C-alpha cells in the first residue's frame, strides 16, 4: 500500500463500536428455552460470538446443527433478537465522539458487520448517524476493500482504507496487502 492518505475507515460493530453481548446472551437463552435446552452463561456466550449469529447458535445449541431442533432454535433467536437487539446494547464510552471527530475531519466511514442486516441498520440509525454506510451480513473479505460497499454512493471515491475491528478479520484484511489495521483492544 502506498503512503496515500487514509480516506475511509471501516468498522466492525459488535464488540468494536457497541457492547451487544447481553442482548446476544438474552436472545440465545430465549431460543434455548423455547426448545427445552439448557441456557448459557454470559462467559460462554462471550466465547461463542464471532463469525455471525448462525455460528453463535451452532456453538450454543447442544450438538450444533446436528441437533434436530437447531433450525427452530435459530429461528427463535432471529425473531427475538430482531425485537430486542437494543434492550441493553450501548455504545462504548468515547465511540460517538470519536466518530464525530472522524466525520469532522472528512473521513468516510462504514460499518461492515456479519450481524443480521436489519439489526445493523437499526443500531446504526440509533447510535451512529455520522456513519455513511452500514451493511450487515458480511465483513471485509480477503479481497481488501469490500466490493459490496464500494457501489454505495458515499463510498465511490474511497480508495484507501483502514479496518478497525476484531483480530481474526483484521488478519484476513492484512493478508490482502491492506497494511492499515486498527485492532480494537476493548472487545467484550
């Protein structure tokens, strides 16, 4: 990557901008209760998050996808979380002010999350009006700047980017030749 000025900052959402762990735990345990399965602790849920809600539920449901009621549990999770994704969720201290500073300095910002898109849209609208584009269902990929973000009108001129999020996605980001990665040190 050249020494061109960074113009775009792409953020992960869960555990980077927002503390969503309690709402994820509550939705998981609701789904498990509906299906007659044992509930999970906050610590267990912390270990299960990452790589999307389907993977969260695969880890939380005994025998994962092999469990005959897995799809029922997953559907119950999605319905409950869609209605309760903001019961206890909060922005981490200092994040709204940081985003406003970046916006004032002229940076284009995006949220790229593997969280369900409807929840990403709701949470972005509530907490981060400074963010130009928010898309759920995906994270930055091995191809560098995610092509599914670039067609968005506010992202057309964004050529140089930095990713701020969890370490796993960040490693993939760096393997593409993207040298700029801001690792978040406060995740859950």
